[in-house]
C-alpha cells in the first residue's frame, strides 16, 4: 500500500514538472515601442536607440536655430560608430531625421551614402528629359523642372563611443553619442549636444 | 565499498572522461582532411565541398537555416570561419566567427569569478588536458577580430571593420591587464593539490618529498622550444601583439577618414616588423600630418596569407611514481611548425613591369610558439596537479586493492591522460604585405613557391582614383584573390 502511494506520488511529481516546464516556455508578444525592459541588455539595444536619438532631435528642435519661415535644408550623414559593438547607426540617423522632419521646421537632402538616392534622382531627370523615351509620353506640366535643385545650409553629423569595464563586481558599459550641427555658409558649429547612457550589471553567484 | 564495485565505478568514470578528452586529441587528424581539400588545384572543387560540409556538420544544427548547435566547441567555429573566408564567403565567415567571439567572451567573463569556469579548470587539473571547451590562445583572440575586419573590408564595409579593430585593441588591453591571472590560478590550484596529497598521506609517504617529486621545473625543461623555434620568437614582445593587426588597423582607420588614428598603429608595427613598406607608410603619414605639400598617401594595399599555422603534437613524459610505485604519464600538446612553401610575391603593373615584391609582415607561427613559451609554466603546473590527483587516487586504490589497485591505477592513468591538440590551424603561417601608390588600373600579383615555381598569377582590375585593398589566400599549389575599391 505504501509502495503504491510512493509510485503515485512520483508519477504526480513528474507530471507537475512537465506541466511547469511547458508553461515556462518563452512566449512572444507585442509591446509598445517605447516600453523599457526591467532588466536591459548591456549591448546597445532598441531602448537605447529611443533614449538617445529621440532626445537629441528634441533638444535640437528646442533651440531657435531654425527659422520656421525659411525651413532650412539639412544634410545628415550617418553617425560614426566608434564603439566595439556592431550598432546600426543608420537606424539612429533615421530616427533623428524622422523626428526633425515631423516638426516641419526643416527639410533634408538625401545623404550621399544612401545607396542609389542621388543616382535615382539623376536617372529620373534623364528619363523625363529624354524626348524619345519616357519624356515623350509625359505631360509637360508634370515633368521635373531643371534648375530647382537646392543645396543644404546645415550639416548634421556625429559619433557614438563606448567604454566597457569587466571586473569581479560585474560589467559596466558607458555609451556617449555626440551630434553637431555645422552652418555650411559660415563654417561655424551652431549646435552641439551629447547624451550618455550607462548600464551596470552586477555579477551573479550562479550562472552568468 | 567492496573492491569490485569500487574498481568498476572508477573504471567507468575514467572511461567516460577519457572519451571527453579524446575529442580534443583528434582535432589535428580531422583538420588534415580539411586542408587536403584546400591544397588541391583550383579545378578539384568536389573535394573542397566535402571538407566544408564536414566542418559545417560540427557547427550547424541546420546549415541551410544557419542555425548553430546549442553547444559547439569554439575551435570548430574558428576553423569553419577561416574556411569560409578562404572561399570568399565573407558574410558566412563573420557570422561563424562572431559566434566564436560570443563564446570566448562569455568564457572570459565567467573566468573572472564563476563556478562553471572553475569546473573546466578542475577537469584539466585532475583528469586530462583538453577537458571542456577550447580556450582560445591570446594571439587567436586578436587575430579573430583581424580576420573579421578583413572580411568586412572585402564586403566593402570599412565602418564595420573599424568595430572589429576596436575589439582587437580592447582584447589586447584585457590580455595585458590579466596577464598574470592564469599563472596565479594554476599555481594556487597546484599548491592546493599538493597540500591535499600531503594531508592524505601524512605518515605514509616513506620519506618522499612531494614538492620535489612533483615539481613543474623538470617538465618545463623538457617541454622548452628548440633553439631554432626560440630564434623565431626572439623579436616578439608578446604573443598577442602582431604587425598584421596593427597595419590592418592603420588601413581601416585611413579608410574611415581618421588619419590621426592611422599613425599610432603604424608606429607600433614598425617596432615589431622589418617590412619596409610599414616604415615607408609611417613616414608618408607623418609627412601628411605635418602638412607637407607633396605628401601622398598609398592607394594600394596587398595582404597575402600563406601556409598554415602550427599544429599541436602530443608530447608525453613517462615516470615511475616514487610515492605510489605506479607508472604514470603526463601529456601535453606542443606546437609543430607547418612552414609555407610560398617564397615570393611580386606586384606587376599592367605592362608586366615589376613594381615591387611583398615581404614578410607577420609570422603567425612565431606567435603560436611565443604563446606556448608563455604558457609552458601553466601547462606544467596543471600537468603536475593532474599527476598528484592521479597519485592520490592510485594510493587509495592500492589501499583498497593492493598490487592490483596499483596496476589498475597505472592503466587508467596511461589511458585517460591525453594531450589537447586543438588549435586554430587554418590561420596562415605568415602574412606578407605590400603597399604603394599605383596609378594604373590593372595590377598583377604573382606568387612563387620554392624553386621559383609560379603557383599563381592573378589580375586586379581597379579604380586608380580609389584606394584598393587586396586579400590573397595562398597555399602550396594555388591561391585565391579578392579585392575591394574604397
């Protein structure tokens, strides 16, 4: 009788273990883009992108550099990655540019490094001006007009650096992003901002 | 515990552990098959595919999906990464090498204070070399990032190459900071083991001084490099500093528009390499920095990887243990050179006129020998710790089973004790380098082996308005050439 109870008890334990393990399986879910995880990764991650890039753009908009009536044109080049992590700096640059465009205070020219942007523009002009090709079929009023190309007044550029430290206490990672706005007419640096993020992870006794 | 049960348990345990260490001792043999696939002519492609599949099976759970196995020994990742690289599969190579980086980085962070790292060290200090995952040598850690940087350059991404150069420098800095740590750990483990042995046999050693009997000094003397091998390492400051990484860093910084950062690596490279182009590049960059009007930067960089890095061969020392009376063995892996047959690399212009040749920049084989020389005291201490643990076990076996126990102990030790023969053998034996300002759009590279036999002739069609980086992987009978304009 005692032996049967023992056997049933062991079976019950196994069933519970299986159910608990199945219930612990990781599940994916949708969350708000701006939600911050309680236990962030030490590597540069989407939260850091939101934190740094968005705040830099807001800081620039809060200044009185741009005349809304003028809507100056800015050329933005991809933020330089001087860290030891492969960071998608295009995502940072795009975030800054999107925030600035949405303010309707500035306009942008395509970055020289954006693949094909300038070539596309020139190709479109060529095709529309070609009297034997596309140009012959187009409504003259709808065609692109030469002599309207605008140049940038400002150049927005920057870099991101990191310093990481690992010791017995844990890991400490520091990121700093610097963004600069250069006035191309006057050759002056009209604005500069830096944002820092520091993440610390204490070493656990067991595991990683 | 009855004798029969005791001996069965001990035998079964050691058989299991022996199988674990066996994998580490088979690496050299397995890589011979892989290298055979490379060294054939360019037409023999079916053999090359086979060797690549063999390596992929060890690394991927699903090769088509690019999904790694849940656990892979880093050495397999390193070898596959290099194999992809030499096939021109730079993206795949970087993916595999990034996984190797992730694993070795996690190993290092755990090694600072961690229970799991200690368990690997316990295995090596008590059972056999080669227990647990492969621990990359210092020069391999640095060259991993250099190879990744070259892969990114060949994909036309100097910004990503810059990240790898940063990682290489951080790694060198960490190695420098932690240089005494591994030796201190090995010594602490050795002292603890000796103390255990002394406690276990306080009144029953028959006058045997354990510290003298199991001193690492004898093994260090036996394991020293030959005078010829020592000569190769005499110009090296350390195993983790090499001129190839420094020169590549300079090129990468230059391609990223950071001329001020280009100069310091060249200054370091000049101190550790006799390559004349490194010296000339340094002078040119210093002239540009000084604002001299006619100073012109080079626009053509050629890196040639030739031959293979050293393999490891098993070295064994047999000794009659004066404490237990058993015959014992200690084994360790010692690097053996695989010198490249490539003797000369010439650079010709479009008209067939010789511009110059590419002399030696770095000898990776020398780095491997230097690493072994630096690690020999650690290897010896771990081997002696193992021997002491074996002796304690043999002593207990003898106490339980008499002479049969001694005999069983000897047999177990002789069978289980194995050398770790793992190393990143697909790295090159040497790196050759040429740089210059070339105005012509076509450049020819000719490679010769011993006896002035031409093994390769490759053309580079380039844009002379841009900077060109050329990467050549040469074996004894063939070569592959890759290049990118920036």
